[in-house]
C-alpha cells in the first residue's frame, strides 16, 4: 500500500487552510474561488487515501464500500477540474452572454460526469503484494475524458484572456494544470512499465497539492491583499471587491478620501502619516478599508448620509490632527459613491475615481456627491476621449486658420493655426477636449508635428507675398518644448517644403517655463534660422515681465480674459496700459485676442496695439475659406 504521497499532500492542504483562515478577513472573490477548489482537492486526496485502504484490505477489496469510495474519488476528480475552470472564469473577461453559456455548459458537463461515474462499471484489480492495485473500466475512462475536457477548457480560456488576466494568475493556472498533467503522466508511465518490478507511484493527488500550493503562494494567500504599512486592503483587493459587487448587484456604497500627500508627507513622513490615517479611519467602524494605487483611502460603509459624512470628516480631522500634533491644515476631499448602478462595470468605477482625483481641484465642495449628474459628465468626458483617440488614430486631423488684423498695415497680415479633430459623423472636436490628454500621454508631440507640417505645406502651395501674409503662428505645447531635437525636427520640415522661415511664428506659453534650458536652446537655434516667436496667452497663470525678458520672443499675446478685464475694470485698464508701454519699450509687438465687439475694436485701434484677433473679424476657418477671406479683405 503506497499512500505516503497522498498523506503528505493531505497535510500540505491542512497547512494551507490554517494560513488561509488566519487572514480570512482579507479574502476576496478569487481567494474564495481558490478555497472552493482547495476543499475539493482535500476531499479528493482523502477519498484517494480511503479507497486505497479499502482496495488493500482483503475482506473489503470488492465490497460496496470499496466500489463506493472508488467512484466518489472519481467524482472528486471531476469536481476539482470543475472548480479549476471556475477559478479562471472568475478572472476572465468573457462577455456576459458567453460567460453564462460556459457556466451552464460546465455545470451540465459536471452533472453528466457525476451520473456516468456513479452509474457505469468500475473495475478493481487487487494485487496481494500491494504493487499493482488499480481501477479501470468505463467509469474511469469517462472520468478521464471529462476531466480532460475541463482542463483543456480552463487552459483555452486562460490563453484567450491572458492579456487581460492578472499576469500571475495566468502563470499560476498554467503551473497547476502542468503539475496535474505531469503527475498523471508520471503515475501512468511508471506504474505501467515498472509495477512488476515493485515500483509504483500514485502521484496525481500530490500533483494537485503542489499546484494548489503554488497558486496559494503566488496569488491566493489573503495576506497578499493587505498593505504592510497601513494594514488596509490593497488596490487589487478593492478591484476584486468592486467586480464582485457589480456582478452580484450587491447594494453597497463607499467614500474615497483624497488628501494632499505632499503636505502630509512633509509633516510626518509618508509611511507614518498613512499608518496614522488608517488607524483613525478604522475607529469609525467601516466594513472595509482599502488603500488604492493612487494613495487614496476607500472606506466601505452603507449607512452614510451627507450630514453624517460631514460630521465624520470633522471628527476625523480633529482626531488625526490632535493625536499627531499636526498644526498645518491638510486639504481633504471626499468622494461619496452611493449608487454603483450608475456605472457600467468595476473598471468604469476605477477609471472614474482616477479621473476625479486627477481633476479634484475642479470640485469646490469638500464632500463630493457622486450622483447621476457627476457620473454623466465623467462618462461624457470618457466618450469624448474615445472619439478623440479614434480620430487621431485614423488621422482625422484638420488645421483651421484664424485671421489676425494688423493695425499698422490696416489689413490681415497673419493667422493663427488651430487644430481640430474630426469625429466619425464629420463634426469638429476642439482642442479643449483632447490637448490635455495628449499632453499627458505624449501624443501631443506627434500632433504638433502633423500641424506644423500641414502649415509648411500650406505656405509652400500659396504665394504669401501676394496674399499679404507676413507669418502664420503655430502653437508649441510645454511637452514639445521639452524635446531636445525640436529645432532640428522643425528645420528639417521647413527645408522639406522649401519655405522661408520668416513665415513661421511659433507660439509658446508660460507653462513652457519649466523647460527653460531646453526651450532656450531650441529657440536660439530656430531664431538664428529665421523663425520668430510669440508668447501666447499672456495674463494667465504666472506670466510676468521677467519671463518676457528671459525669453527671446518677438510678439506678446494678451489672452481674452485679460483683454475683457481691460474694458470692464478701471484698475485693470491702468495696469494694462503700463504693461503695454513696458512691452513696447522692450521692442516687442502686441496682439489682443478675443475681440468680439465693435466698441472694443474702436478703442483698441486708438491704443498702441499692433495686432487684433477675434470673432469680430472671423472665427477659425478652413484653409480654403481663409484664402478667400484674405483675398476679399485685402487692403485696396
């Protein structure tokens, strides 16, 4: 009787259970699925041991108890394979319809397998020497076939979803299936060829145990869901918790607490503050506390109201400040998610949290009620992002031109190039919908090159002198200004189209100041080549005269808000007049943007302003319309 491997496997599973239940409060959906399979494996090992004992007890070898234990062992093998499939399904991204089909097909196959395993004949061969005991017959054959179908289905689903699955889970599943297959193969080969020599190995159950141990160590130890600094649950646990809530339509609500981690870390240190933060949170008796990958804390509790939440925040701040002797105010924002049905799935919730955290300064209230209006706006933003991504991917990019009027020449002598994306329905998508996102992911560099090349091509195809155009302005984003090879790239494009560099004016913004050294280097090269520069949107952010002095710009553009304040505020009028005189004293020209009314225009024409740009003359128009506009409005 050779049951040492089974006994060893049985005790390994007991150890796994001890550790699992020690941290069971941190268990999530995948942990529970693993637990079900582990229970099935343990029962299977026990039945394997029990049936071997029965077969090797002469008076019981061919008894009903022996046949019953043997068939129950076969059923347990089917059950292990079944739960293995469901373990992978739990992390798969099959469509809801396909998931349901696979689920009920698997249940049906399991029921059929159990019925056949129990009803078909089981053959027991007993060797008095204990060297060649084995079972066979239709019952065993059916069990092997159905178990193989389950294992193959598990592998196929894992492979199909390998790019979307948690990477370690895919590896763990492959190891589990591999060890099980290897164990079965070793048992079959060794026992077939060497049993007559006294060598018998019963390795299937032990192989299952090894596979389970690997998955537990790599993935399903609930302790892996606990953040070691704060003892809060991890982002991965939060993700699985949300997915489970959405699939089961569980009514739950939670709050996401966002705080200024820079200020907090400077006061106490990152780890110390995070630990103190969690300790205080847990005193409010939440159901669960998570720490996500954005260093926000998520508190699950289903009895929150606007009033109780505001009160809790007040007491929370008081406690954490008092206990840790914090005298500096740490800005907090709390996002209250109380209706998960507003979201498509758990990924939509996670994306929405990320979006709100990234744009937290746009929300005025300390407590943000994530209601339908808020969610709809977020979804509209996501939809617009997808439209922009598709338009950019398909190169649906149009460059429009807005005429610029010269007071000195009394004619339209320049234009600003403004990019538009084109939606599938032909409608235009404006920069405010896509520039910020493209700056974040770096695509703004490619977009900038496309716009610049388009303008160079336009200049090469039209007689600028005949049109009376002195230059066309092209915007440079702060990200583009960080590129070491910006000047070389743009010079190569200008040379490709054989255009005179004097027709190009590059607009930089105050935000490009953070890349000062690289920007100055590129500006010096381009100015030497013959390109001019404008400082765009002067009057926003931290723009000041020192910046104008530092940067070798030729033109300063006053943004619409500052221009409007000139006409509406007496103090702003005096400040702007002084600023204009200083800028002109430095030898720069000035553009007023956003002029929309005749009264504004009449007053500006009496001022020391060189250029006027705005809807009063023309909105940005396509290049063909722009040429017609310039021709029709040429100075007589």
